């Protein structure tokens, strides 16, 4: 593994979206790990294994962002916080995260909110911003 490549963990059960994101980010020089099935591996275990520079985190339950709020809060609270991008089609969750008014949205501390459908340029922008905030990129 090339240590100079930023590592991105994409958590999304939609294979088509994950494949598109994987291809786009690989073309931009990122090392991408896709996590589809949360039942086989927890997000927290994947973060500990991959040590990503940022995580694109989709919700796991249709109609809600589900346990992803807690996963994001856990990554934000780490001694070396991992920047998390909320990556969801759930409009109410995206609005809540962007407004930072609820206790769970403040705890989650999302680096960005990327609503689906998304523009490719916007995806690249929020990923580059999150990677620039990575403790692994800053040498801490």
C-alpha cells in the first residue's frame, strides 16, 4: 500500500453508487475500501482496520440514518478523529446534520453532508476537504 495515497472508506449498501464512487475516487488517486454488508463487519471494526483519512457514511435503515449517527459520533470522539461525511438520500437526516441543532448531530460532527443524488464535483470537493482534516495526513 502506498502510504502517500489518502484512504477513503465508503459505507454504502447500494453497489451501483459504491461502484461509481470507487471508480471516481480511484481515478483521483485515492485508495478506496468499500463496505457493503454491515452485518458481516461493523463500521467501527472497518475504521480500526483501514485507518481511513475520511469515511463516506450512508445510513443503514431506509427512511432513517439509523445507527450511523452513533458510528459518526464514535469516529469524531476518537483521539485521532476521523472526518466523516454524511452520505445519504434521507433529506430529514441531511437537514438535521447540516443544522447542527440536535444533540446527535452535534455529537456526530460531520465534516460535510453530501445528499444523494450528488454532483461528482461536489463529491470530490467534500472528500478533498475531509482528507485535508485527517489526523493521518497532518502527521498526528
